[in-house]
C-alpha cells in the first residue's frame, strides 16, 4: 500500500514512512492510492471477530510494510480489557467498544472506555505503540507537536508518557477546555510531556502546528512529528470501530446502517467515509456540529466558509469548537476525483482567509453519492437531549454525544439502525451535566479530585516562532 498527498505533488510512500509525520511535503494530507476493498465473503468472515481480530483485518491492509506478526502483537498489546477498563457496569471491558441499545434500532457505540475517557483513546493508544515500534526499529527519536481542542491532547499524552525517544509538545486554547480536560493534561508531571496554553482558539493552535510542519528545514532538524488527526495512522485506526459497530447492530451484510458523528476536525467522520469506501454498508454518515457549524453549512449549501478566530464560538461541547476542519481536505480530495491541482487551488483560498463553493460543474451534487448529510445543535439542544436521554433511557451522555444524538434523530428512519458515536464520558464535562441534570456525573476512582492536582503548563501567544523557540529550548529537559 502506497500513500499519496491530497495535493498531488509529493512522492508516494509506505505506511511506516508517513506514520511519524503529519503533513505531506506539499502541505497536503496523505491518503491511500486506492482504498482496500472488502467483499461480501470477507465481511461475512469478519462478522464473528472480536475487536483485536477486526483491527488486524483492517489495519493489515493499510500497514502492509509491517510484518504481520509484529502488527498483530502491537494490536494485541493495545486493545485489552486492562487498557479499556472504564466500561459501564453492565457491559464488558473486553468488548472494547460495546454497543448500547437505547431502543430498537437506536444505539450508542461506546468509544470512551480508554484511559482518558474519550474516543481519541481508540486511535491514540495504538499510535503510541506504533510510534514506539517504528522508532525502536530505526533507532530514532521524535518530538511530537500537536494541537487539541480538549481530548486529543490528553489521549496523546497518556499514550506517549514515559515512552523512550518521544517528547510531546501539546498546544491547547487557554481557558477554553473543561476543568476536567485541562486538569487531565496539565496535571501530568512526566518529563517528556510539555503543555502550551495558547491565547486563542483551537484553530490558532492548529495553524501553528501546520506552519511548523511546513517549515521543512525545522521539521527535519528537530525531528518534528504529529499526532493530530492529520496523521494517517490515527484515521486508519478509527476505521476499525465502524466495522465493529456495524456488525454489532446488524444480523446480515445485506443491511445498511447510518452513523451520527459529533464533528469538529472531521477526522472521526472521515474514518467513516473511508470505511464506506472500503465496502461497509453505510447508508448515511451524519455530520453533527455544534454552533460552529461551518461543516453543516457546507453539506447543506456546497459553500465552505471557515471562520476567523473571533467568530469561533466557545460552547458547552468545546472539543467541537473548530471552524477549519483539517480532515475535510481528505474528503474533498475524493469528492473532486483526487485532482491535486484543483485541491491546491481550493485550499489556497482557505489558507488566505477565503472560502470556496463546489456548486460549479456539479461537484457538490456528488456529495449524495457518499452518503454525507448534516445538522447542527446548540446549548439548549444539548441540555434537552441530555435530560431526555437520562429520563427516557437512564443513560447519561456528555455534551458532544448529545449533539450527535440530537442530529442523528433527525435522520432516524425505520429499518435502518442508527449508531451514534459516543465522544466522551460525562465526567469530562461535569459543569454541563450539573446544569442539565442537577447532579454530578460519576467518575473513575483514579480521577476523583483530579482538578486539585498540581498543574504544569506554559501560557503563550499564538506565535509560530515563539513556539519553535520553546520546543528547541526544552528538547533536553
């Protein structure tokens, strides 16, 4: 399997060659030259597999330059009941991503049983082990520069903490995550973890990461790698749970399902798009946004108009407070037929603060062929959905999952199972749950009083050069 850039101007490379980096040299994102395909017989064989077996079946198609026995060992080390032990009391941790049925045909796919209580653990735990394997094999070190709106940061840090040859520099928007999310990151005292709180929003953090990645001399000299969802390894790992959810919600490969996906940076739903391209019978992929509804606007109108930082709202589903969705570029690349020149033209407009419209030449009309639809949710919707879900089903959900459920219900149809992807456990957003239900959510014993632990972080302005200097000055800490 070879990987090419969405912008069409970088050489094709293997999985391990692109694993440690983020952007391709031409500024694009990596995609497989062609998507591997699963036919009816292969899907039937996969139906009875557990999570580790499914992960190997999917990922061995993407990472074919890793010996099969090594890849299987990495997967088996990652997806264990011990790592994913925060399961609800009525479900088994060994199932890794249990399907929770709210009512016939309406399900939550529980993705938040990992160490940081968010779906990001599903990919990040694997990525940490893959990084360690590739670095050890090559005798190399890496300095990871990442950006987070709330959950990627803690998932990356918990996956990479204490790993030999890996330093993590994580940017987050100052005072714009929940208290729990902030404490989960900033309370880590591991010497290889460095938290930078940026005066700005997530998009400012993400822009800095991209700017550093595009400084090829700096990136090479200081061995800069990426763990954001611009990293192909993360997206590939997320494809697995779409297969797991599909098999859990259906009895036959003749059935189609729809997935509702709380969406910010488009990585989660992009993995669903890839699963569908690989042959998984998905009818709709529902892009659920919050008040930062740039993606909803695109899927309704064909116009993509990213917002400036000042118009990116701080909401009660903060991990989705994003107005420039990096992984959207991967979907648009497929939508326009992998035309690198056209894509460079579109993103040149975006990177200059502009927008684009795909209604010309009938491009936007092709969105329907990919099953993509969308909707948005606001704070009042979230509070109502959290209350209704608790009162009707006795299930407590977080604010992001509430966005997904609210929008998913707008597309719920008889005979097509609806699977809402859980984003995080409610404990990560205690203030919002308190507002909605008048009670605090339970949290794992290991995270009681998390907010009272000492915190270690540095506040900085959104300045690319200042971040570079910080990285260089802390490499030998």
